[in-house]
């Protein structure tokens, strides 16, 4: 997605320069929500204010919305079809694998060590076994990170 | 009133989802499957599968599909998708308007240092929640999981390939 955006926004249309683009990527990743949508909102706002943002967001979401809607309506009519049932029986365990691998990759990228491994383990247990809402996990983790750095500074 | 509940649910997800599409799975699962029981785990897993292989932002795909399935019509899809974008829309405009170069401030950096390991835990929870009897019906499911895991981990196979092959295997094996 990212190289495609860079080509369109920076190279083809020259709406923003490359340095601004990198800032934009950093802010869009840091802000909550969906990365591609954040990029669209920011680029649109920079060019044409509120309505620029509005139309860019519509452009970033509408194709997905329509495609998924068509697929959803299609599957609604075929959910009892024996072929569809067989296909999804095979797909479901693979979906779990698709989610499990990024856990290991992100653990590496976030530099999780034996000292900090309790944080992801505790968060996973709270959500999985304790049914705690991820909203509270995000609030606690953000607050924890902030307090920890303040304490370190105070010393 | 399912539309109001959908709107509020996806507004929360849009506001608190730090950590991208995979972390968002655990947010949607917690709300849509556990809290409101709008969908079963198997139905939700199918939505994740379709969202992964459809072009476009995975978060939008999941919100649209989950909204459609929860309400049973296109209004649900529209409300969920709008609600998930709304917090970003307001926040990103505020950020660009007031030129908050907030990603370089110390306060934000330390907050994110705390968030990063938690996001790893959230994605792990999403995978664990989906490991149930609805998704793993027999030993063949376990073999399919192992094969897909190795393909993604070792061969760096993309989601479209992995899900296409596992769909074919499902058709042949069941």
C-alpha cells in the first residue's frame, strides 16, 4: 500500500514533497484508526481543507465498502452451500495462522526481551481468558509507558 | 436498537485501535462476538478471511462486513464503516490544523513505548480466541494450521496465496 501511495501522491501528482510524506506516514501510524484512511484524511486536508479530507476519505473507503458489500450479499445466499462450507472449513485454521505469525514478527520488532515479555503475555491473557476489552488494555499500556518514563526521569 | 449499538461500538474501535489491522481483530472480536454476540466465532473468522484477500484497507473491509452481518443489511455496513473512520477524521484534522508535530514529543514517545508490547499481546489474544472448536473441527484443521503457519513464517507467503491454497485443501479434504 505504501509504495503505491507514495507514487500517486508524491511522484505523479506532486501534492506534497517526500519529506512531508514521511512526516505524514509517521503521524498516520501513530494516530488511532486505519492507516490508509488517516493518510487520505491528512493529504486531503493539506490540499483542500475539510472537503478535501472528506472526498479523499470517501475515495479511500468506497471501493472496499462496495466490494465487501457485494461479497457479503453473495455469501449470504450461499452460506448453506456444501462447497462453500467445505472451503471455509479449510480456510479458518489458516486465518488463525495468518494472525499468529505477526505476533512473533512484531515481538521481535518491538524488542520484547525476557524482562518485558510479561507485558504481552498479561495483555493476551486478560483479553483471551478474562474477556477484558482491548480498550482498557490500550489505556493502561499507554498510561503505564508514560508513568514509567516519568519515574525514570525523576531518579 | 442495533444501529445505535453498531455506531457506538465501531466509534470506540476507531478511537482506540492503535496497532493496525491485526490488532483491530481483537477489538472487533471482543465487541461483536463476545459482548454483543452478533456473530459466532466461525462467522467472524470467515469475515477476517474475506477481508484479508479483498483489496483495500483491511480495517475498512472488516468493519463493513461485520456491520453487514451484525445488522443483516447494508445500513449496518454503512454505519459501522462511517463510525470506524469518524474518530480518525476529527483527530487527523485537528492534528493538521494545529500543526502538532506531536510524534516527536517525549510524552508521546513514552506512551507509545508502553503501547507497543501491549499491541503484540492484543494480536496474540486475537489468535488465541479463534483457536476453538468452531474453527478446529478435527486433526485436519490442525494440519492445515501448521502448514499455513510454516508457509507464512518460513516462506513469507502472502495472505491471498495462503487462503487460496487452504480453501482448495478444504474443498478436497472435507
